[in-house]
């Protein structure tokens, strides 16, 4: 959970972190502290190595191939003019080959993990060779010079080699992300249901059984829904609408305990509901706002949750008043966990920004629609 401070905090952005070299290459460093190891293997998605359906990853792949092309043509070119010509011609081939390869890998990302390791390499290298030959065929339409067997073979070999390099990069990227992914899932599991929250909820339900049985039943139904989501598959994604509904249920439970001290304002855009986000994204954040913005303050506090569609993106804002200094020290595990899961799911297409003032704490998330 967050630990609020009375001074402005710098913005933390997934995009800003991605500008670091290791992040640009897709090798996300593990920012989470060491935690006890699980007795069972972490829930890892076998399709992650082949999940190239992200703008940031495509951009990295294209720029990396272009860099190699530019260096290669610079070695054989006699002057700058020839280098530009060779690079321009090569770009036609490489762009067609790379983009078509990434498109097919993305479309069949659930198929590749089912193949044995050697079959994966052979199939994807063959796909790279075919893509390069098709790209060369497009280039040949503007050339009157017939292609020699040697040239066709070298183009195919280059395409296969490029595909092998891309596949090796994807597998290395997935391997380096495993510790961060495992820790993110562990923190998520540990933070899903806090014992004192469960204790308070059950006490509230018991107190309501005699005076308001219907309300007690509603509280238990909300708690059951929280448990259902908490025990669901952590690797799946959910819609923003589902996350908002879960946050509503959580705040309805807390409303029993805090009463008028907890004032919640919802500003929801229906057009933002279809955005895909990691499960249990909002609930830990609103829980954090209640814990640090309402609970320590005798007069309570205000919590505002806003969703808004902005073109091809969806913005989520959570703003809460800052209460008295917390009686217990907070920590940033849940916050870093949310940032890490956003990054693993949306890469550079996601943003996560924080802003703190004397009276308010604001959190903003942007995800693609």
C-alpha cells in the first residue's frame, strides 16, 4: 500500500521506465523485494514469449532490424549514396518480412507453445525465410535484373537468420521477466484478502444479522464475490467494467464500517468499460485510498473514481483526500505490483502516474482500448 507524504511526489510512468536500455530491450528488471518462495510453481503464461501483439514490442523489433540492416549495408557500400540505396531497397524486404512474421506469430501465439522446441525454431525460421522472399519479390517488381539462385538463397537464409534472432530475443525477454512475473503474482496473492478486512467484514455482518438481515446478506454476497475474483486465474485479463463492479462491492462493504465518514464519488464513462486490464487492479487501489485517506481521519474523507475514454485510450483516475498521518507505516508493494502487472500486460502502451499534494493524492492509469 502507499505511504502518503506531505510533499509532491514525482510521476512514475511505465513509459519513462521503458526508456532505460534494459527496459527498451524488453528485459524488465525485478523491482519487487525478495519474498518467500511458493511451494508450487508460479502461474506463468506459456504464450508470453510469443505475445508480440504490443506496439512497444513491434517498435523495438522494427528498429532493431533496421539498425542491423543499416550496419550491414554500411559495411558493403562504397559511399553514402550507395548506402542509402541499399538501405532503402533492404527496408522494403525487411519491413515486409518483419511485420508479416510478427503478425503471424501474434495470430497463432497459442499454437507455438504446443510445438516441441525444435519445431518452434524450424517453423518460425521457415516463416522468416518465406517472408523475406515475399518481400524480395515485391522489390523485384521494380527491377529488370533477374534474380540469381545465389541471391534468392541468400535472401532466404537472411530471413531465417533474422527470424532466429527475433525468436531468441523473445525467449530471452520472457525468461528475464519470469522472476518479476512470479513475484508480482505472489504479491498479488498475498494482498488479495487481508485478514483484518475479512475479520471486520464478518463482524459487520454478524452485527447486522439481528437488526438488518437483508443488509447482512448483501454484505456476505459482496464478500463472496471478492473471494471468487481473488481465487480466479491470475493470468487472465478482465474488462474495466468488471473491475469497477468489484471496487463497488468492496466499497459497499467498507461503507458499513465507516458510514458517512466514507464519501465516494463515481464518474464513469460507459465507453471505457471494454478496456482490458489485469484482474484486481482497482480494488487494491481504492483499498489503499480508504486505508490512508479515510481510516486515519476522524472526519473521514472523500474518494473519487473516474473512468474516461480518450480516443484509443482509457484513463482511470483515483483521487482521495489525505487524512492524518497514518498510525501504521505503509508500504508500496501493492502499488509496485499494479505497475508491474500493467507493464507486463500492456508494455509501453500503459501509463501509471502519481501526484501528491498537501490535501489530495491522485493516481492516474492509462491503458489502450
